C-alpha cells in the first residue's frame, strides 16, 4: 500500500527531501504523495516530525 499524508502535516518539506523517488509534492495546505510513484519504503514517515505520512 502506498503512503498518504494526513491532515497532521505541517508542510515542513522533510518528507520531500527523504523520498528517493520524488513522489511527494506540495499540495493545498499540506504535501501529497503520488500513489502511483510511491515505492512504499517509509522514508517519508521516518523523516516527518509529526508522523503525518501513514501507510494507506
């Protein structure tokens, strides 16, 4: 399952820097993960200070 970013996102950008496949882009008020590009590695979840990325 691809990861998704919850409303806990504070739009700090830590997840985008951690993503090895650039599947995360800035969205409307929070970042969003492209499920088709996500390789489910969990790097975004590890990098996030508020645990916003979760397995979908």
